[in-house]
C-alpha cells in the first residue's frame, strides 16, 4: 500500500507507463489555482445564497425546488470538502492531503457528483410525469424526500466500494487532485469503472433523454392548444430543468470522455494538461447551477426582490 502510494505521487516513476510522467509547470499550477479559487468562492457563495433563500422563504419549499436544493447542497459540499484541497494543492504545486486525504477527496467528489446527476434524472422523470398527466396533481413532498434520500443512498452504493477494495481512489491528472484510478489495468478495477459508467452516467443520461424527448414531443403536439397559467408555469419549470441538465452535461461529459480514454485508451494518451481542463470544467458546474435557478426560477427571483425591496414586490410573481 505504501509503495503504491509513493509511486502514485511521482509522475516520473517508470514502473507504470499508464500514469502521467510530468506535471504542470509552476505557472501552470498558479493558473489552475486562480480558476479553482474563482470556482471555490462563487460556487460556495452562490449555493449558500440558494440555501438561505430556501430556509427563509417557505414558498420555495415545493417538490421540484427540494430536488434543486439537494443539488445545491451537494455542490456546496464539493466546494467545502473537495475544491479547497485541490486549490491548496495547486498553490503548493503538489498534492498536500496525503493518502487518506486523497481517498477522502476522491470519495466525496464522486459521491456528490453522482447525487447531483441522480437528482437531475429524478427531476426529469418528475417533469415528465407531471406534464403528461391530464389532471393536475397535488404536490407530493413525501416522494420528493424519498427521491432526495434515494439519490444519496444510490451514490453511496457506487462510491463506497473503492474504499473497501473494489478499485481504489488515487492521484489523477497533474498530481493535485484525486479520483477513481481510471488507468488501472487490473480486471477488478476495470469492472468497477464499467459498472460506474453504466449505472452512474449512461442510465441516468438515458432516462433524461427519454423523458425530455417525450416531453418535447408532447409540447409540440399541444403547441396550438391554449394553455392556462398553471400549465405555462409548469412548462417554464421544465425549461429551467432542461437548461440545468444541459449545463451539467456540458460540464461533466468532457471529464467522462477523458476518464474513458485513460481507462481504455493507449497508455499515456491522456496528458496532465489535457486532463486538467475537463476537471476544472466539471468543478465549474457548482457555480453554474445556482445562477440558472436565480435567472430562470420566478419564485427565486421574487423572494430575492422581496428580501431587498419588501415594499415593491406585490403582484410580481
């Protein structure tokens, strides 16, 4: 175990050609640290604002917003427990968390990322089931709470195994962050990576594609039919959720492609420089999501105005 860890921290080690052999320059680490500092500050601040608004205003506590809040909480936890370590490591030009810190970093970032993706898949199904029913249903908070709890349990099912022997977490990219050991050649590790991609990327994305494909078809079919105010509000929420999903996939798909190349591509095909850009892009989703909620969610915009201009918000919602 100790021998393996010492090797993983050294990109110059010749024992395994799959591992990167050179990290970033001092200037490269500084540039990455600047981007991560931006993501850390605004990711934490934006999601904290969303969390405060949900706690302060009861009108925001509906089933859809509970799932969005779940994503904000997981994003904020990524900033606190993951991005901080990567930011500090890039300032020092090397990983500073040690072996246990690397396992923690890899685990929490994987766990919170999967929570967000599963929450988006559940949101997709919620929009699909709501908008394809003829009769309006009352808000089901119990199902929303079960979905929130289920997203965390499902994520733990797939992120705990590397901690107990099915694959493992280790240094990745430029040597200042950790994740699943994508480049491991063992059959055990490869089997885990295949399962992880199928159950934590392919299936959730397919669920979202199916739900939104059916929804967009339904919207087209009834496009000429007059919609009441409540129905228009539901469609507005739909487009907000679709925007959130697209943003999430744009941020995370490049990282997934790089991970697949590291796992199944030729040894050394993924360089540290090539891997760091998708990694930063993936982390940037923690900044984007709350901005989408604020810009596209009328309820959130209303309570922000109410917070700062309490006398001038009547009739705006």
